[in-house]
C-alpha cells in the first residue's frame, strides 16, 4: 500500500485502519505474554473492545474523530506495551494498581531498559509516523477540508451493542478464574484491564475474633509442640538479620570453570544450619515486601505493595515484640527511606529507628545508593556502638548492590567469567552476586573482629528472585540449563537460601523441610526464647514442624502454593491446575494432582483470606495516636 493510499484510508476509513493496526499490536502482546502464537483469539477478545471505543467516536466525535482515533490508538498501544514490559520481569499481567509504582520507575530505569527488546517498540511506529504526518502542510489541508462520512447511526449503535455483548461474554464467565494469566487470556487483555478497574468485589473479611493462632494452626494442619527443639538456644543474644538482594539458592555451591561464585555463603552453608528448600513470598513491593513478610509473619496484600496497602497500620511485628523483651531495634538500608514508602512501613513495624542514605552518605554509589561494602562497614560500626549500650539489639540489614539489571562496575568483579557468559543477564547476575558475597564476607570478618559474631544470632536469606524465567533469551536459558543440568523451572526461580548461624549453637546441618519468609519470625522467636502465645502469625517454627503450606501471590497466580512435595498452580480453579513435583520440577502434571490436594489448595486460599482480613482490621496508626 502506498503512503498516499494509506493516508486516504486513515482519513476516510479510520475505523478499518485502526482496527487492523491495533489487532497487529494485540498479536504482538499475546505472543510475548501468553507464550503462544495466537490465531483467532484477539479477533474475538480484543477487537470487540476496540470497536466499543471506535463506535463512540463515530457517534459523537464529528470532525475531531481522527484525533480521537489516534488518542485511543495511543492509549491501547500503551496498555499493550505496559503488559509486555511488566510480564518480562514479573511474569504477570499489569493492571492499573501498578500506577502506585510510577514514582519508582525513574529509580529503576536501568532495569526497565534492560528488559526492552527493540521489536517491542515496533508497536509505536504508526504513532510516530502520524505525529510526523500531522506537522505536514498537506495534513493541515486535509484536516481543514475533511468532512467525515456520516455513517448511519443505527448501524453504529447495532455494532456497539453487539461488541458490548461480546465483551460481556468474554468477561462474565471468567470472573471467578484464580489464575490471572489464564483470566486475561480468556477475557482478552483490554477486557481484563477494564474488568480490574471496575471490579469492586471484595470478599467479606473474617471476624477478628475467629482469627486465632489455634485456628491458623488448624488450617495449616500443624500442632504446637509440647517441648520445642532449640527453645531459648540463643536467648539473650543480639539478632542480626541480613537480607540479600536478588539472591537465589542455586548460587550456593556453584562453580564456573572451577571458580566458586559465592565462597563465603558456601562456607556458612557448610558450617551452620542451612535450609535449601526455602522460598520467597513477595509481591509487587519486592524487597520491601520481603521486609514486611519477615517482620510480621503475614502474607502480602492481594493488590499492591505492602508498604502502600498496610504501612498505615499498627502492625504486630518482630521489632515490637522484641522491644517488649528489652531489645533495641533498627533497620539499615542505603537507599532513601522514601523509596517504596519505607519510612511509613518502618513506623508501622515499630522500629526504634532506621538508617538510610542520609546516614550512609554518597560514598561508592552503585545504582540507588552506597555499595554493600559501605553498608556493611558503617553498619558494623553502628552495631558496635549499640552493643556497648548494654542492651541486646535486633538489626535488619538490607543489601542492595546486586540489584537488577546487575550491571555492577567491572572493578568490583570477584570472578572472571568465560566468554559464553559475557554480556548476558545470567553472567551479569553471577558477577553481581559474587561481589555481594565478597562484601558479606567482609562484614562477617568485621563482626568477628568486634566480638559481635559470637554474641549474635545471624540469619541470612535472599529477598526475591533475580533471574525471572520470562526475562531470559534463548542463550541465557541455555546457560541456566548448563548450571542446573536441566531446564530452569518455576520452583528454581522462587527458591532462595536460608542460613542460620550462631557461635556455640549452630553446627553443620541441612534442614530439608520447606519454608518461606513468613516462617522467619516464629523460627527466630523460638531460638531467642521469646513466646508468641499472644501474637497472631501465619508462619511456623521451621525447627519444630516438618509439614508446611506456603501460599503464593503475584509472581505466581493467586491460589498457587508449595506443599512438602510440590508446587501447585491453578487454572480457572483446582481441577485444571498444574503441579510441579519438587523432586522433579519439570514433570508438570495436569488434572487433580497426584501430590497436591484440593484440600491443601482450599486451605492455602483460606490462609491468605485470614491474613488479609486480620491486617485490614488492625487499628490505623493515626487513629491510635489520636486516641492516646
């Protein structure tokens, strides 16, 4: 088609032209997001929604209809682009709730750009051409002389009605689907986005009086032990909890061409308590969500980051509980406290104080703030001062340098990677984590030199995944296959390490039971001899329970859960779900499940509902302050 013919089609038949253009874009979005080559689906799901907007333009726009067609084109193109980009990292369909993250985008722009394949920008080509065309004198003449063809209003109304009915038929039967990806594929991307905006259905919260620790344990299928193992084993010791940025479990013990990637973590793993089957439970807030889950033993909210949804609450937490037993509490992070609304989160959690970029300064800045070396050096100095005050302390230390896209300065490299790893996301990840491990090793040496190591309980875990399956190209997938000896899987992706160390207490031991970040609070409380009898928590003491159910959200579809033997991911419900045995993550089984049961599925959902209900009914900080 010549440029002049295309121009005539745009001006005289914009309905047809923009339908074709947006259909092409929808096919690109479907190809990336649903990992399949669509055939007829966008015609049935996306096109009717486009026609709703186009019919309104035809009925009411008059001479400005071409401008409105382009505005709708830009809007829908932006939606498709956002869906593609969000899926490439999180593996989920973005919704309007992600607008809460807009103020974070500039801070993570390097991560955003690293996910951008050039062909994604193809969907904006027509918009750029139109913008250039709009400045041409010919277009001004066309616009001035153009008189829109008067379509028969009746025909437009009929088409609008049919399109609306088809959209309802796409949306209505799929409202109850648990799997957001499946729901979006069956509704269509545009229908799904509209549905999330207008859907105001919320489950009735459970009465707080029904949410007791006894009830939670019954749902989890566990009982409190009469004589818990390791009770008070670390009583009176300081607590130092170290959260490692994007640190996945496969790094431990990994060698590349004979080079240990994480020699310090390897040594800790071999000399202390190690939990290889430990999993992330974060959501939209990523690192800040990990801080929330670890410190409260609650699950993340159904929508948005915990720092946005729950920070205004008075949260029962590890800092508050430990303060009642004489602990001084503080958290350390080299970014600005405003990032992810952490200042409000820390108030909600009840930390005595926080140390952010204002404390650490701008020395050796990498990404968002000073490097891990600066974090650990200045934190060790402060912990030394806290110890001299004569009170035990709880310090939560948040590392950050090994952040996506892992483009740490070359001078910080601790390993030399072979050529096949160079200039890949996997290679950069290994470089960054090798540096993070070296910085951690320096911190441990500093703690030992200051006498803090012997007098502290040290807990080290990863905050969340670093290598999303959805972000890897074919070459990077091959590298992961080389590392694992098989294809990279969902269970590998969310598997993070947990190491617990304390002089005179821990010894070389591997605990195979599954656990998650929600379990850290009760596990730590048991070691310190701090009773949680009057506290609501959703985790469990990993030293005294062998069976576990770990509900997942966000990175996996709602209704997903890990049990002792498998990861289960629902379809529309349990019946059409898929399970991945932990012993063989690639052996996905369709149907009712051989390892996961429908009872476990329902109990996982019930745990999430109990947690949501409990937290939203907690008192607001402002209301409590006013009452006092």
